[in-house]
C-alpha cells in the first residue's frame, strides 16, 4: 500500500494532501505519525491536485513527515444480533467493558435511499406511554417525528422515557431501540447509561454515545452508524426499530465547524448550504418497505437556539419530517412534566394510526375536542390578564378551568408513569365531563353515550 508524505496544510480537523493517486469520496485513510501512531480519517474532498482528509481524532502530532495511506474502502459498520444490549462510542467501538462485536455483516454507513414505490404506508400505532404524544400527536410506525426543545428543558428525560416505554400494544413482534447521543457531556452520558441499565431497557437497545470532547468529525458519522444498525435489525432481522437521535443541533454545529475549516461559502447563520440535503439523508432513512417485516421509526431531538423555532435547524427539520413535538419552557416553569405544548405540536400521520381496531373509536374526536378546549382556555388567559376573571361569562370560566385541568391532569404525569392509550383517553373524558354536553361540539352523540363518565356510571 502506497504511503504519501505530501501533507501541505492542516486546518482544524482537516489535512490537505498533494500529488496522490485517484481516490474516492469518503474513502478511509490511515495517517501514520512519526512515532508510529496511526490515526484514522476519511476523504472529504478530492481533485486532480489535492485531497482533503478529515481526521476522526485530533490533528495533534500530524506534520509534513506524516504518512498518508488510502485504504480503498468507505466506512463500514460491523453489525450483528449481539449488538442488542451494548453501549458503543460515537465511532461504533464498545465502551461498556464488553468484548468487541463479532460482525455477521459489515455495512456501508451511508445506506441506500428507500425507493418511493417500495415504501409502505405507516399505519401501526406506537404507544409511548406519554399522553400528550399518544392522545393528541400520535406516533405511527415508520414515521419521523422530531422533538423541538430548548436548552435546559428535560428533553433527555422524555427521550429516555420513550426509549423505556415504547411498544406496539397487542403486538408480539420484536421491538428494539437504537439510541444515539451526539455532543453530550460525560455527566449526561453517565445518566443515559445508568437509566438504561437500571430499568432493563438496555436489553432491547443499542446505544451510541458521542461525547462533547470527542472530535466533531465523529459526530457526523454517529447518526449514520446508528441508522445502519437500525436498518440491519429492521430489514434483515425483522425488528421494529425506534431510533432516537439527540441532539441534532450538536450534529449541525459539527457540520458548520467542518464547513468553516474547508472555507466553504456559508449559508443561513453560517451553516453550510447543503445542510437541508444532509439532514434529509438522515431523516429519510425512516420508513417501512413493502413485503419486508421490520420498520424504522425516528424521533430526532433538537434544541432550538434561543428557543427560536424559525432557526435553520428546526426550520429545515420541519420541512423534511412529518410533524413535531414542541417542549414548552412556560410549562416547565410551572413544574409540569413532560412540558409538551400540544398547540404548536403536530403529527401529520396521526390519522393513519388511530381509530377502531388500532387505538379506540373515540380517539380522533376526543383529541379534537381536547385541543379545541385547551386552545380556547389558553386564549382566555390573555383576556383575564387584561379585564380580570370577573368580567368573563360562565362559559368562559369553564373553559379557563379546562386549560388548567388539561395541564395538570392530562399533560402532567410521572417520569416513570406508563399510561396505556385507554388510560390516556379516559383522562381526556374525565376532563371533558367538566363541560356541559352541549359544549362537546366535536364529538358524536353515540360516542358521548358510550364513553362519557356520566353514562358509564348508569
């Protein structure tokens, strides 16, 4: 294997090499230092005169005398069934003290786009045990449904709760979770590992942890390693896989850092112009393939800088994915967990996974009525701040109470509370029972007689 000693420049995580043989994009590279240490990298850009290599570790110690060897292959992820129950680094190496993974296959991490004709329609309801998701923004198998949060909000706790509790009710099919954390602190990593081990959720999970002090370049490959693992479990072993990616903002910051090192012309707020395409390459790896047993469902989590939902990262994510779950700082300040605000939240595929035979025949109507009641009560809070509560009509006071009841009974639940969809809908009915029947304008009379607490007692 040829070794080139033609390093001309080092900038951030990038090494520039001249006068090489023709090399391929994303080809793996070994960099041999003067003391014999070997660092790994990947071809980021190639031309007739110059090859740009991004290094997976720090570039400390790399000099003009370092040897560059091109390996002739792209990054491959070693995969096998024994990966379940393992904790790996952001680069795919075991960090749980267990043995190296003996691979059944080595798969290219870039994956292959699912042919639109081969895609199946997402339709099976996934129960997360969280009422604000299951009841009003339902997650469906094969969907990509991001969580938009802010710094300091408990999105990691929500992610862990979903990882512990997610299931398809009544199904005996194999269910697995692939959890990938990017740019997290050691404290957060320890919290994740302890929670997975304490609750037993690790038995059906594969966990990837990329720490804040790990190289930015590794952050770029972590979600791709996770999704490659998920695709293997889903499409070759028949598992239904839930992929949780946190935090996509750290991933995009790594893209921006590498773009700056390459001296690319920046796009919005300094992020690369190709960020939309790059995010789409990750999110579009969710789905169901017709005739294939497994499925991949994605919950990407991102913290919105400055709680700004128009920031490029949530903005582009919203274009690609099928809705969003919004975590509210206002609800968090009230001490409500999980602080999910259903008003700006949306699941575009919800109607495909609910109703008779899937959840319950009253699901859609109850969800609509709860949403309408909470929205009206929330608006009235603004009016009360101006004119006072005494100026409200009797009807308005009822809806004001509905907003409080909704937040304290429907939204609020324990961090380990796993509500079934029937329990969630029953909580919704107990809330709606505080309103006169004539105000339940979005629910059919036969459903009211079937599920309303007043008629159930008779």
